[in-house]
């Protein structure tokens, strides 16, 4: 299973990549995320991922400089660059630094997974070791989608959070919110809630002192068995297996 780090300064886009892509389907797990190149360097040094998915233009340090420093330090993680059409030539310079692929933003459903599969195929051919939905920018998302994401980020650990509770908070019908959310993120709202919880659990489980039942409670699951089965379905490993991999 490949470990992935996502580096993207737009929070909603980053959360979408982390939570809405079916990483387990391409035998990957997101081990960390960062909002700019400086943070990315720290996370990558700590996590030692097999793959880095990074935007180019970011504050404090852009993606090109981050990749340049990684290579200078001998970190050979594969890199997929995310770039706007206007920065296409800039993205090509990243290829010279060893980026294996680049995607034009906004990319479409399945393109990121296809890029990962292509990378895996190429890696297997080369016998090298290391595995999305269309994600519009935050400004393009409707108010309801942005507010729903913020509400989930603040209340994901509430045992009773659901599509209905989010809709009631926003003052809209469940049907309308579900339709808009799916249309703009290619992910159902209930799946997003589950993915957010499981990703939070993954971060907590990286602390070897955390017990699985404690982590389950901290991310809103009362039933440890259901938590474990949901975790394995999305991540490809049981919580205890994932925790051991992180040590």
C-alpha cells in the first residue's frame, strides 16, 4: 500500500482530494496533508510517503521549490503536480525535477486515480518500489457546500451527525443539500462525513499510545465493530493493522 501526502493551499480543494477520492481502490492511504510547501516539506520528511500530490502555486513556498528541496535531500517520492492551464509551462519544469505526472485543474472524476494507476503500472514495469472527482475551487462552490464542509469539520465527532442534522443547521431540505453536494463534489454527503471521520481516525491512530476503541469514540462511533469494519473498507487495513504500519 502506497502512502500519500497531499499539499494544496486551498483548504476545500485539499479536503476534497483527501476525503472524496477512493484511495483504497488504488491501494493508497493518505498519510498526511499540508497547506504550503514549507509545511509539505515537514510532513514529507516525517511521513516518508511513496507519492506526493501537490499544487504548484502556494504561499510561503511553491510546489516547484518544495520538490527541488526534496530531491536535494535525496527524497525520491513520486510526485503528481496539480496546475492551472495558465501555469502549464511551469508544470513542465517540474517534470525535469522528477515529477511523474501533472493534471490540469479542475481535473475530472477518475483522472487522479488514473494517474496513480499509470504510476503503479510504470513502477511495476521498472521494478521500482514504491498505488478524483472534479474539485472546483472554494470560490466556485456554493454557500451550502462550503458551510456543510465547515459544519462537518467542527462536528464530525458528534455521534448523531448525519445528512439531516447538517441540513437542519443550514436551514435547507435534505434532498436539496444532498443534490447540490453531490453535484459539486462528486461525493455524497453521507460518504463525505464517513470519510472525514475515518481520516481523522487515521491521524489519531498514528499515535501508538491511542487505543482503537478510544479513537472510535473520538471520531463519533459508539460501535467499535462498525467503526473497525468501516475503517477497513475505506483504508484496506483494520485500525490495529494501520496503527502497526505507522510505527
